[in-house]
């Protein structure tokens, strides 16, 4: 998997979000000089409109990614629908999921050490059995 997606439930519907390079540049174009995290944490009407647009961009990125990887894709968040119909509880879930998606986009997934296989040790164990 190229990037990890985050699932968020908005009005009883699951949506996927991803912060890919494509999404990053689209969001940078949308925000101009504004800082991404500042916009996500702001609680004004103007920034809420930007947040809805960013959510749609991240949702499209996730669905494109899932499609590319041959996984079942779902519905894309629509910025206008979010602006009109989202509840305050949806906004909290959305901000949390978007923050997590950005963290996954900039971070690197670390596998559990238990999942790692020491090939040398496995070969030695075969010889001693």
C-alpha cells in the first residue's frame, strides 16, 4: 500500500481519507499561504468552508488510491453536502480523521518487531532441528 487511509463516519456513512502528494498540492493551492493545521483547528465559518474542500480532496485521494490498489472504493465526501448537512459531532470526527490522515501522509508505518523475520535465525533453527 502506498499510503494509509483513515476511515471516518459522517452521518452514518463511512468515508476514507488519505493525504497523498496529489492531495497535498491540491490543498496547498486551495489554502495559499495559510497553514494546513491552523485551518483544520480554526472554528470560523470561512475556515469551515476550506475544511470541507480539504475533506473532499482527501476523500478523492483515498478513493483513487483504493481503486489503484484494486480494493473496493466507496463514496467520496462532497464539500457542499458537508457544508449543509454535517452535525457538530461529525465535524469533531472529521477533524480528528483529517489530522490522522495528514500524520499518516507525512509519517512512515512501522511494522511490529514481532512481524519481522530474522532469516539467519530461521536458517539456524532449521539446522538444529
